[in-house]
C-alpha cells in the first residue's frame, strides 16, 4: 500500500465531501449567480475578517491577484527568499504584474521585522519602489513554520508605516490557526489581503480564495477574468471547499501530531530533521533524488526539494500506519 507524503495537495475528496458537491445548488458564477460560490466567499471573508472574498482555481492565482492588485509595473515586492511566488509561481508576478521580487533571507522561512526595513530603499530614480510586502504563514520552505503573532503584527504595521501594502499568503493559514490557537481574522487583522487554500490540508480537490476590501476584490474579480480564471458552475468545487471549512479545520491537529511522530522517528534513525510545528517534515540526506527513488520503490512517495533535502507532508489520507510504513521505508532505504 502506497503512502503519499509528497504534499497535502494529494488528498482525494471523502465520500461525504463528494456528496456535498453533488448536492450543491449551482449557477453561472461568471454571471454572478452561483449560490454555493456566494456562500463560500461570504464564509471565507468572515473567517479572514475581511469585507469580501474571491474564489480562485489555485493559490498561485490568489497570490498573483494580490500582487497584481496592489502594485504597478516597475514596483518591487518584498518577500522571504524561499517564498512561494518567488520560487514556484512561474514568474507570474514579473510576467503579469510587471514587478520584481526583492528576496530577503530569514530563519525558518520567516521575515525578521528588524531586518526587513533596511531593504526598503529610499525614493531615488535608480530604485524600483517597494510597494508590497508578502508574508507566508505557514512558511512552506521554512518547514511549515508558524509566525508568532507579534511578528505578524510588527510586519504588517511596520509595512503600513512605510507606505507598503501587505499580503498574507496563507496557503496553509489554518495549520497556523490550529497550531497557534489564534483565529485567522486576528492573525490577518492588519494585512490588506489574505489568501488561503482549500486544496491543501483542508482536503478539498480544487480551490483557494483571496480576501480583502470589497472594492479591491471587485477589481481582483476582473483580473481573474483577464487571467482566464472565471469559472462557470464553480459551486461544484465551492461545495467541496465549504465542506472542508466546516469539517476539516480542527482535525489538522492530527496531521501536526503525525508530522511530529514522523520527525521523531526519523531522528531516531539518525537522520537530520527539525521538529515540525505543523504538517511538514524536512529531512537531510546525502542524495535526495536517490533516496526518493528508493522510497518510491517501497511504496513511500516523497519529494526531493534540493539535492540533499526531502519534504514529507502529513494530511487527511495519511494515518498512523502510514507514518510507520514511511519510517520502515526510510530504515530500509538508508540501511
Ligand atoms: C505557501 C504556498 N503558497 C501558494 C501555493 C500555491 O498553491 P497552488 O498549488 O494551489 O497554486 C502553495 C502551494 O503549495 C504554497 O505552498
């Protein structure tokens, strides 16, 4: 039996989620009349503490809409060097929004407010003006790390004081919420916009959302159209996302506990890994592609993220037995 730890995006909709999708009332969302999408966007906005929300096909599009919506061509966007839009979004911010990313290195994928502001360059014809700060919580390349609330606040208020807009890439925002015990509306309180994904730990097949001020979301809706992201009977997908929000948030704690078990087991095998805060485990090996192939042959699917680093992510479709099979696979592969 295969245990798939490549990502929390690999989950399949449960029978109950599928049933909710089948039964969802539908309309044409491009014409603005899909009631299930309306219900999802209203719930997402209220969870995020923002005026409005827009359902998007992916987290990548949600981030791109935020960057497109808060900047002008020629601007600079600050983010941590491992951040998703800088590394894994096909340079959409450069191609579509015409901005350049200014990457800043931080510990565990997190920006340090004391170090960030020196990267905001003074007004000068030589420099691209920094107009947006993007913060990723949890920080994927930071091992799924969760920002302390006071650091989130320092980043958002510090950016505002310097005239920058702020976007919170909360692809795994509810992992941060469950770990910290602090509601999303509070964590995102001082950010201009926040995005989160239904298709990751929450277990829906497709979809993300971007939330922000009502007039800004109206413009984002137009930009979504421009990008080809208007979806007709999208209520089918929104119903899966609604089911995920209504049933799958608190259980993320189980994924976090299993990631800790996995990390402790890997450490017991003598492998180098940091104790996780949420659902991601990064482990250092001599040859990541070779180890991934050896694990694959044993039914354990993982992801090489560098020549010497492998990522393992726990999710709805990984149980305790799956964690044990993964550990047995590592024991054999590294024997
Ligand atoms: C932090 C972060 N932001 C954004 C995304 C993009 O989401 P999607 O794969 O839905 O485009 C991901 C995907 O893994 C992510 O980890």
